[in-house]
């Protein structure tokens, strides 16, 4: 197929700016559509394109932002909200929350789920009575507090907690979130639950979800990031419970990347990583820890395996929170 220089330039420019490309005139739109027809491009939204190979290399959050950045250039007055804003702020959340929606703030109506346009992505209006846009990651978005409230209002507790923990670590004032709730004529129960337990002490989204499962299952709230020291090293554990009988139980969340990502594993083999973990666990026992448990993402998502391991070793149960 004959290459179209203008399209090639659009592709290079868009990828350098971490966004999708779009057709600004009839000629470029026709050329882009031809590339789409032969599979060189994908169209995640009407008149919004990306190189197929490049698109497949992006995760769900990156794809959402690529589309949003292109739409910002096409519709300069749009202000993105909800999960799209959360993507821009970089707050932790599970990629499973992405369901092919981009969210735009609307101060003229109640907000609805009626799509404004259809493609791989659907655009949804979110009612925000007083829009105060902030430029983040190349797009105008609602403020951090408002974005958290909009997302938490529709998310489960396990989905919301990582966002709030991440926001706290990045310096967002939770009193601002409470102020947004007070000014809304809506049920903020889900937001209040996230505010009650979020503390920013979990270091990533996986740890926050692990913490969330312990809360929902009725276990006592653990201590976070407790340090144990030897003469030459410091070991910090994710979660810790001190029992009345003197036992100390530690739970570690093991992200699977440390077994497969060279940057996380320090270029060690899986065998070396596992061996280092066993040595670390043994050292913790010599420092007074009675039991060291390990869970991974699958355990947390399934919940029952994590609940079972905590129950079997006697982590205190205080009752479900709601």
C-alpha cells in the first residue's frame, strides 16, 4: 500500500506526545481510514487512531490517556472526569475497572450514561456543577478530590481503597474529599468507607487491596510497614499483627512482577529471588516473628485463599465492618 507522508508524520508526532492521532481534514481522514482498513491502524474512538502494534503495547490506563489526549486537541473545552481523571493523576487502581469508557464533566445536566459517540470507547457525561479544571498529564481534568469522589461513588470498597491510599501518598488532603461530599446531594456512603480506612501506608495498589480484604473479612486492622533490624540490615514488612499470647504474624503481598521483571528482581533468576525471600523469612523469625505469610494478586482477588490463610494462623477477627 502506498504510504501517505502526512499520515506518517501524524503517527510520529502523536506517538512522541503519547497520544492517538486524528484526522483534521477530509484528506487525512480518508488516508487514516484506508490504513485502518488494512489493519495498520486501530480506531479506539471515531476519527481517533493509533498504530496497531503501538496500541497493543499500552496497558489499559495508557490507552485511555492516549485517547483522551487526542480528544482534548479535538475538543478544547472538554474537561475529563472520573476514572479518566484518575488515570491522569496516576492514582493506583485495578486495570479491570476500565470498561471502555471515557468520562467528561458536564455542568449543564444531571450526567448520564448515554453515549455521545460510539467506538471501542464510549464517552459518558458526569454531572459536575462547578467545574474547576486542572491540567494534569496533558489533559484538563476535575480536581483530585472531586475525581476521587466520582470514582468511589461507583466503585467497590476494594477498588476505591487503592485510589485513596495512592492519593494520600501523593499529598491529596482527605479533608478536601470530605468537603466535596458535604457539597453534594448524593449518597457518599462508599466514599466515607474509603475515607475511614485509607491511610496511605500501603505502598502500592496490591497492598491496598490486600488490606481491604482483611477489613471486609472482619480481621483486626494490622500495623503497616513495621521495621525489623539486624546489625547490618533493615527489613520492613507489609502487615503485622501482635497477638495477646505474644505471637507476631506477618503478611507480605508479593507482586508477581518481582519474579518476572528484571528491573524488579535486580536481574536475579526466579530461583535466586525465591531463595532470598526464604532467607528473609528466616531472619524475621530469628527477630521474633512467629509466622510469615505470603499472598499474591490472585489470592487477593479471589479473597477466600487469603481469608483462609489468615484464619488458620489465628489473626484476630473483630467482625465485619458493615
